[in-house]
C-alpha cells in the first residue's frame, strides 16, 4: 500500500473544525500529526508512535507550518477540507 501524501498548502479546516493553538517545539509542516509535549513546557511537537508513549498520543493535525518557538495552529476534531 502506498503512503499517504499530504500537500501542506491544501490543509484547511472544515466547517465543523475545533481548533487550538500553541508554541511549536520543533519545525512542523501543515498536515503533520502533533502532540502536546509535557516534557517541553507543553509545546506542540511532531507525533511519532515509534518515539515514545507520550509522542504517540496525537492531539491533532497541524493547520499551519511553524518553526521551533513560533506560534502554531492545529485541529483537534472535525473534518479537514
């Protein structure tokens, strides 16, 4: 099975989207799964099931790209357009 390809410019929240924002703990691209990293002052980091149990607990999908220590918006629930 082929991997899913996500085009960052096409990641848009749907009408029923519930969104949140935070500070990025790493460089993040729109469309990436993210989690709130309690070990890094609650910064938003890339979710990764192979990294740790905490990192595997994705809370949403990044709606914007961001560099470390910059604001980021992410979607918690709802449809992505």
